[in-house]
C-alpha cells in the first residue's frame, strides 16, 4: 500500500504543470519588447519568464509568504491561524497558502476553494518542492499569477500597467503588482484605488521594517501615484511579428531588430506616408540588413495605413515588378566575363527586337553612352541591347544563384523585358542579393582575396541564429570582386534626390552604391542601397497594384532611402580589390581598350577585360594642310597630308549623339578636286523596325505625307529612295523623303552612290 501511495505521489504532479496557451512575443537581443500577439484563449499571458526581478521577488515574498525559503511547500502556523480566523468569521476570509500552494491552485484552475481541495494542494505543493527549486517556483508564480482583467504574469502586467519591462520597475511599481494577485478581480489599476493604495503602502512599510528598502526609498515610493489606465503594448514590428507567429506561435523570441532604429524608421515611414497618400499612394516597406552578419536590423512591412489599403499585407515578402533593380547584375556579369568595360560606349538608339520596343524613361535617345553612366541613369535601351548581346538564357540561368524566389519562370517567358521590370521579385530577396555583393567585397579584402561559397545566404531575424557563409575558396560564387567594385563605383554616382544633388562636396556625405527602379505604369518604386556595413531597401506603391503619376524610384523611394541611411553609422567606402583588377590604357572617348588612334587614359578594369577589343570608333583620316578638307592621293601629295585620328560613330548613333554632345564633329568633307572614297554607313531613323505606320491627317481632314528618314556617316552622299522597287527620289545632306504610299505592306529601299543598300518593311495604315 505504501508502495502504491509512493508511486502515486511521485507521478501526482502533471508535466508540464501549466499547459495554458501563451502570447507570441518578439523582443530585441537585450529583452526589449517589440510586439506581442494575444494567446488563443484571449488572455495576455506571456511565455514563462526566465527570471524574476529581485524587487518583485522581495515584494511578493514579503506580501504572500515570508517563510517561503524555510518551508517545504506549506506553512502549518499560517494554516492554523487561517483556520481560526475563518471559523471565527463563519466564512473563508484567509487562505494561509504559501506561494508554492498558490502555484498549485493556479495550475488546478476552476477548483472550488474547499478544505478537501486544500489537502490536495498541500500534497501537490510538497511534491512540487521536491521537484523544483525555490527560484523555479517563483518563476511559475510570476508567470501565471492573475493581475486583473485578462492580464496574466509579471511580464505582461508590468507592460500593461506601467509600460515598462519587469526588470525596470521601481519599488513602488513592484509593490503595486505584488498585491494584485491577492484579489485581481476586485483591485487593479483604475479600480478601487483607495484599497489598492493602502495595500501597496502597507507592503512598502513591511519592506522598510525588513530593511529591504531604506527610509528615503520608502518615502519616495509611497509618494508615487498609482497607474490610472492600461498602456498599449509596443507594436514596433507588427508585420515581422505576424510572420514569425506563423511558425512559432506562443513562443517568446529574441530577434536581431534594433529597437531604436526600428522606432526611428517607423516614424520616417509615417511621415513619408503622409506625403505619399496625397498622391493616393498608400503602401511602403523598408528593410535594413547588416552586411557583415546578415542580421535584419529593421523590418517595416507596410505603411501605417488602414484596412481599406491592405495595411496588414507584408510588402517585404510580396512579389512585385523588379523595375531596374536587376541592371547592376547584368553590368557586373558582362564585366566579369570580359565582354564590357566600365566606361565603354554602349548603343542608345531607337530599337526594335522581335517586336519588342524598349524605351528610356524620358523617351529620349543618347546615341551612345558610357556603360557606367547608362547604369547610373538607369537607361532601358542600353540595358536591353546589352542583355541581347550577353544572352538572355545565359543571364537567366545565372540569376538562379541569388535565389530570388519570385523569379521562377523561363527566359522565354520573360524575354528581354527581364532586365527592365518584366520579372517579379520581393524586397527581401533583392536586399539579400545586394548584401551578398557587398559581402563579397568585404570578405575578399579580409581573406587574402578569397570568396565564400555561400555568400548569398538568407538573412536572419532570430538572435539565436547565425549565417553560414560556407567555406573559403579561390573560385568566385558568381561575379569577381573587381567587377562588383566597379559596378558599385558606377552606382555610387547615381543622381541623388532633390536637395542632395551636391552630396560629393560635403565631408559628411554618405558613400553608398544605390539603385532605383520604377515598374511599367508607375506601379512600383524601388530604391536599394549598399555600403560596407548596411543594405537598405525601400519599396513604395499600392498593394493592389494601382499605378500613380509621379510614382518613381527617384521621386518617391529614394528620399526615404536616404533618410534611413542618415540614421545609420557612417561606413568607409569599399577599398579597391586590386588582386582582381588590372590597370589598362583605355580610349578617353569610347571607353574601349586604347588603339593607336585615340587619346588614352589609365583606369582599373576587371582582369578579364584585357581580352576585349580595341576601340572601333577611331579611324585615321587624311587632311589637307589647312585641316579643312579630307584628301587622298588623288588630289594631295602624301608628304603634305596631315594624318589625324577621328572619332566616328555609326550613323544612327552619331545622329543622336551629336544632339547631346556639341563637341562631336562630323568627318570633314572631301576637297572638291579629290576622288571621294564613299565607304560610309547608313541606318533608318524612321520607320523603326518592321513597323506599322499610320498616315497622318491635318486639321482639314486631308491625309499628309509620311516623312521617311535615314542617317548617313557622310551626309553629302547622294541617296536614292525606292518604294516596292519604284524610284521616288534622291536626297543629299538632309536625308528625309516625304511619301504618301497606299495602305498596305511595302518595302522601302535606300541605296547610296557607293552601292550601300538598306531595306525596311512597313505596313501603312489609315
């Protein structure tokens, strides 16, 4: 019988003692509360506390159980005194329970307070004392004691009634909370203030008598007022809380969030949202990563908007058009393969590729533009032409290493629009990618020119996690540090938002490689920036996809980006990775490797860049002694000729280039007595591609001519025009031909006097 009783006694205590649902709580590494979601039973019950603040511990022991450290679960003296008082009063007026017994009673919720139940509590209390330390028992009491309303536990009570974490409570505040579990339904902040004040002050007097506090502390404590109304819980990172709660419901999690930074960015988001909503733009998101640890320092999933504008949607994880944010990857890829140099001229002319007609944001053309400036200015046409040159399928395959989860379709699905927003990505993955590029440069410098195999690892948001960057090796994970550094150098020169244009002239200016992006229809505005230490990403738009005028990366997202950057400690710029760069002579005008005919300058290029071709745009021409006319052996002695290198672009590039560059000079004409060497090239300005052309109509309703137009490297050359093999005219110097063909399909043919020929198919519509 004794054996059976012993076995029952050993297994009598439930395990776990409490199985109540708890709130989901997120904190900083130092335990600062960021936010919480109420438990599923509607109680504000935080997960079990890991420590009891010493002030609350002294208060609760002095008020509830002064013999707590001496008894084995029950106090016979207190029990007999309680029985006497209850018999005298004819009802239960005192319980005489120890803290240990109260823990048992809390775990056996719903049981009536009878003497039989007291016996059960006593037995279980002794069992609890055998299985738990006194400190563990205090933790259980502090975690599950009721504090009025639906507030359970010291951690929640301290936030609810004082807006502070429990370890920051004063003696007065600790004493106030210590007396609440004694009668939480009758006395709590905001109700029965006189009784609560008396109980608190009586406890403080006991602490004074026990010499737990001195007389000055006592006088200051009793003079403190009681809390009048509950405080709202912090909700500094509500979208992160929702995200973590899906997989970690009811847990207390320490995160990598910097609470001060998070609160500052929340205020910035609120301020910018107030401006943006005037243009009916209602949503935004901000993400800040630590490059070196890949920790998430700030997570603002949406603007402080309302439910009608999807305030609960976590935009950081939402798939949106990438705009121009992938352009730096193409720029780095081509330099890394030795197919592009940093300042190499790339074509920016009217372009039609398989029916796709890319356009720059301002709908202008530059003819030819240095690659780094094309990136800094986010020009679409050069990016599309470079992607075609590099290979769409090749680039799409390389993007897989960045693990952009919303980029999940084939190259054929996206086409060349992939590089200008035809694909989808999210702020999390794009920031991760930029952090990987910055991390590559940092690690290359710190590791004697080696790369980590897992540089583009997932960022972390929980403090108990760390990033595994893989192993160090000579092989680059994607792009070499030289091409990344040169890409960042180009991105550093992106025009800053209004008011910050002269940033380079200030000593306090932040050096940051950054990129804007704007999707088709002004639906998405992006700005992402990277320094040695931080990556900041901003998205602005409407969660429902509605586009708005003036919603662009530069006008809308960039100002918020730089406001956030200015909150962060300044970072030194990335040092040049000389082991992956070479110094080369490049043509000052074209950016290609220098040929014998061009003025050159020295600059750093990727190691693979030495295999690119020399400048194709400089040619040696022969001038007469006056330098006014070109000559050849038919009209000038070789001895008197002046040989001059000349910068000559292809005709269509030259046509637009000279409109932007007054210094560009056409080739001088041949002297009249020379036999001309007509070896020039020509190209169509209008129409573009194999396109449809509508016959224009004037105000009088009559059909006007269509003006066909070509560019020729030697404008004075005569050009002969044909429609469907029918001769229609000759042009010289200005190659424009007005025509009024019949509706339908036609072939336009132009032939210059040297025999060079061009054809273009068009369809005339009315």
